């Protein structure tokens, strides 16, 4: 990470070198031609106890907002999983030594100098309800790679991942989106990191 400096408002980058441009171009040609790109499938168990634990921490982690006892009612095997709660399941388990330098899980990085990853956007489509007690399978694929302003001083590459989640017992073995109960898209933006000034668009 860059150290903070007084009055420093921008990160710094001067543009891709010829060698970097060649490496990025080859990577884009290879990867975009292979879309969608399969990522490791994740499986999990929708454990009611985990959702009860989640209910104890929401809406505040520090306990400053009382949680009504009624929050725990209905949290049992067979009850519906609330929208958004799926995010605590089907997450990669990565040893600390294998985390990226920013302590996040490695995911489909472009070549250098695009080493700075940021969350860009996300979207859920809820097609069917998931129920506590189900074993679920999350099929993940990189479905879009979108380079932006590679010839400028502010280049970036946006990588979109699509995740289709369904109960394992309903996995048809056919099209990966078939019978998906929940479809999620996650977009990350990758940017360079260096010690030269990054300018605003139009400068």
C-alpha cells in the first residue's frame, strides 16, 4: 500500500510501458477468447446455527442496537434463507500465506501493473428460494473482461464473475445456469499502482 502523504489526493501512474502493453494485450486476447472461464465450484451447508449467529450481530456488530428475541424465531431447518444471507456461505477457504498483499482472496488477476483490485459493483437475481438445511453448490465463472482507457494515464480492467447457486440435489448436470435459485454478478476493477501522479480525466 502507498503511505499517506500530506495533501496527496491521487494515486500515481504515468501510463503503460511498451512491455506492459504487450503483456496485457496477450492476456486479454487469451482470456476473452476463452469466456466464460470456469472457476472452482464451492459447496456449503446452509446451517441454521450460522444464521442464528448472524442474527445476533445484525444490525450492529457492537451490540449498541438491541436485537429482538423474535429475530431467532423461524430460524430452523426448512425455513427460507433471507436475501443477502447467502453471502456468508460458499466462500473460498484460503490459508493466510496464500492471500494477496491486501489480505484478500486471490481472484483472476490481470498481469502487472494491474495489481490494485477494488470492488466495482454487484447484483443479485433471486429466482427461487433457498432453504436452511440444504447442501448447496455455487458454480462460478468469469463471464466478462472489459479493458478501459488502456492508452491513457488512467487504465483499468474490469473483471465480471457470475455465480449460480442451487441445492446440490437439484443440480441437473446440464447448463450451469439451469435451475439456479440465485444468480449473482460481481465486478472487480484492476488498476495499476506506482509512484507517478494519476491525473483526472481531461487533464
